[in-house]
C-alpha cells in the first residue's frame, strides 16, 4: 500500500475523495488529457492534484451559479420584474411578446420565465441553459411592415405580394380584407400588416408593443428619396428593427437604383455589396419582377432573427386596426403573439373588454382558434380599441368585470391629473437616472439653409452629453414630429417655424416639450447652458395668444388692417407679435391698433373677432397667424 501511495491513487479512490462517480471523473480526466483505461487505473500524484484543483474550481463555479440562479425572483409581475432589474416598463412591454412570453399586468412569471426574459433583454444574469423550458417555444412567422413615400408603390407592392388585385377579388379568391395579410413561401408564413404611414407605425409603438419584426422601405427608382422616405426611415430606425430596402419601379424609363443606394447610404443604410449590412432588392410591383427575391430575403432575415413563440401559454398580442360594423358592432384585427386565441375567450384590449364571438383569418374564413403568431379579425369587444393597444386573455367573466372597473378608475384618474409637458431639464434628469449619455432631438427649420446652419451650430456644442438628431426637416412642426419625439424620449427644436395646432395638442397629451427660436445664438446658448448644468435664463418668451387672419382691409393713411379671430389666449394693444405664414415666422413686430366694432379696445380674448394693425408691417394675408408673445420671468 505504501508503494501504491507514492505512485498515486486509483481512479475510483480519487473519485470517492472528490464526491464524484468514477465514470464522471474519467470523463473529466479525458477532458484534461490524462489517460485512464479503467477505474482501477492509477493516477500519479501530480495529475491527481491537477484533477482535484479542476474539480474544486468546477464545484465553486457551480455553487456561485446556483446562488445567482436562486437570487432570480420567482412568481412576480412585470412591474416587480422592472423594479428588480431597474428597467423601464415601456421597454419590457414593447418587447416581451416578441420573445414569446405573454403580456398581462396581473400575470405572475415563474423563475424560469424571469430568467429567460432577463437574458433576452440583455440584463446581467447567468446563461439560460434550461433546454426543457426552451422546448415550449416554436418557430414563428415574421411580422413585416411596408413603409415609404406615398406615391412610391407601397399599395401596389402589397397587392402584388398578396395577389389580391381586382381580377383576383372578382374571382372570389379574397372574400375579405382585414388589414393584415398572410403569404406562404416554402411552407412558411410571412405576415404583412397594412400600417397607414409612419405616423401610425410610431403611434402603435407608443400605445403598446412593437409588433413589427422587419420593415420594408419602398423607394421609387425613378424619383429616389423623398421627405416621407426620410421620415419613414427615421421612424423605423427609432424602433430599432431590421430594414430591407425595396427599390421599386425598376422597369420604368429613367430608373436609377444606384442613385437610391447613394442617397440612403448617406443616411446610414449602407448596401451589403458596399460592405454594409442593408439588403437592397430591385423590384417592380407592376410586373412582379423581384417579388420572389424580396420574399426570400424576408424569410432569410427572419431565420437570422430566430423568431420564436409559445402557443401554449395565455393569449396576448397587438391590435392592428379596428372599426365599427353596422351589423356586428366593434371589429378588431389583431396579431396573436403568444398563446392561442379561441372563440369564447374573454379578453381585454386596450381600454375595452369583451368575449370573442367569432374569429376570421386573413382570407375571411371563420376559424375556431388562432395560434401564435397569426393575424385574425375578432368580434365581441364592447368598444373599438386603438391600433397598437395590447390585448390579453382573461380567466373568465369575473376577471373581465374587474378589468372594466380598472379601466374606469384609470380614465377618472387621468382626467383629474391632466398631463404636464416634460421640459428639457426633466429629460436631462431622466437621462441621468437611466445612465444614458445621449440627448435625442427632432429639428425643424424654415429653410434648408437654416436647417444646415442650426445642425452645424449644434454639432459644435462642446458638451459631455452628445446630441443626436433623430429627425430633421424643413417646414412647420407636425404631429409626426411629436410622435417621433415621444418614441425617442426626446424633445423638439424649431427654428423660425411653429407647431400646427394638432402638434400642440399631441405634445400636450404626450408630455413633449417643443422649443422654438428665431435667433440661432439664443437656441445654442440655452442648450449649452442646460447641457453644462448652468442655470437657465431668468426670462423666457411665452406664447399667450394665437390670432387667425380672416380678411384684410386697406385703410387710407393707416395701412393694412387685419380682420381676425382670436383662436387661443388673448391679444392686446402694444403686444409683441410674430407673423406666421405656412408655419414659418416671417416678421416680428407689435400691435399698433386694436379695434372691436370700430371701437378702440385694450384687449380681446379667445373666441372674439377684432381688427388688428401691426407696426411697420402691411403685407398681411388671409390665413396668416399672429403669435402673441410675452417675455416672462422663469
């Protein structure tokens, strides 16, 4: 025995010491390159020491991992998940169903589901290795949104893809259009959703989940990139989804696909053949050229994304569109993203509830169930939900009544509280809390020259926090700009332009700040002060009234007098006024005369008509707006 001890230990003895099965130890020895013919083989002292150290290290790592896994919470709601990991609820809500997990505020997620979701979100957790859990997930269809300029052939492209042209409909192949289409290629489905423009795309994101997996950006080869193309591109980029460019109308004379590639490469979509990552497909929606190539590219992109879902959990998904049918009442087209939707299911969709009376697939055929991921039309909701709202399955009529009470309470609370716009200061504070070192801006100006000047000035600001211009454009501030600012958690800068009333209302409801300037140095100075943490200026220009010119009169020895309606706030004699035409400031002056029914008055308020004369300005036209401003202390 003494001699054997000098030579080392037998495999089975070492295994016993280390608390392992002999065969497991032999596997480890093979991994380390230490030979052993059987459990009776002798391991020399040096090798035994190496094996012991390695096994102890493995045990230590396994213990640490077990402790890490046990620290992952179990049986928690999404709100609790977000609090534990320190992530915004909006980010989780937008993505969770894409990962194949259901969205439902009251649903309690198991430790496995929490671990899986945390890993998919890129949070700091041990690798998810539960193969049995992963077997719950199946490959799913990609959801594709087609975007682009209004005249570049989006509708024709979709029609060609779906083969739902007029002739096909007359043959009875398509009995009903439901706002989403399913196309099969090589036995696999692709779901196309008919989003009416980039505004609707972002509005849907803001209301609930990001249902889109891939965006097809359609650009006409004969016209190239237009303003709406850029807006669509920026909305798609803000959503961080893959973009495939369909260069359409390549059959037309004057088609120049290379021009399109150059234009979009300048905006970050570098073609694959130029060393980039964006796929460009040349198509003709009219002749059908390249359509199969486009479908194949979509399928390949979907394979790269490795899209999966769980059809055997509770049903949840996203509303695509809704309408009232005079015979059946509210109808909604939805994408079922998790679980299986069935006739008779109780559900909540946005701010309404109901029980499903019938389901129709994308071909207008009645079905009894619709497993994820699929597009289907549902009837049975009490009211029509808005596009982008999330729906989820309820356990029965009792839970439906509870959800209805929650909806009424939320409406009442929202009405009482109102909404206060977030200032740039609030955004900077939020950014610090999120530890995000970037400020997102939507920039609008009156001319291309002004736009370039402001961009250049912003780029020269020396600040530890970089400013990223999410979208830029010439013209007034519109609703689309507000939606993009909301989706990007940013704000809007306007130079020599003003927001249309729809944008003002939208900004107020979403809590988005719009800052407008007429002097470039003031714009830059204020941003610099805020970014460097300095105090804001002691005074601020505040809009106190908006007046619309209804007609004009030439008065001898006086000049032009405008017959006006006070649309908002008030106007008074001597007030500072900015003349706005086509959403751009064309002149700044003051009110020299103010009359009502030929009588001089000091002030006129909202809803009343008046005659307004401006100091040193007679070029007043019907449709002009007067923005009444005051310099107030901050």
